[in-house]
């Protein structure tokens, strides 16, 4: 990995943020499946059609937000490429691993 590639990845990771709504929807979807699986095992609770519609709505929102998140990642990558010096070497810093062996 070249110094430019490493700098690009570090800048990309430090500047990108995950949408909080994505995390919330993912948790809701996973919670639904966990509750569904445990209720099926215990045979105590039936799921209503409204719960499945809510799951579908959450999943559709989630997939749309993921599309926008990746679009934003593309914008961020282009911005980093155009606006930042990727050959930057910090002063007074020794490399832990040589760039050639990374």
C-alpha cells in the first residue's frame, strides 16, 4: 500500500460517519427477527400483519438510507481526492511499518 493510499483510507475513515437512523433501523429489524425466532420456538405469541408491514417499511427505509450513505461515501472520496494532499507525511513521526511492506 502506498503512502497516498494509506493517507486516503485514514482520511476517509476519519471523515465518514454512519447515519444514526441506519443504526436505529438495523437494530429494529434485527430485534424483530430475534423476537420472531424466540416466539416461534416458545409458541407463545403470533405476529400480526401490522408487525410484518412495519418490518417491510423499516427494511425499505433502511435500504434507501444505505443507498444514500454509499452515495455520500462517493462524494467524500471525490472530495478527499480533489482537496487534500495525499502525500502528506507528518513531521516528527517514525513509520511503524515501511510503506513497501504494508
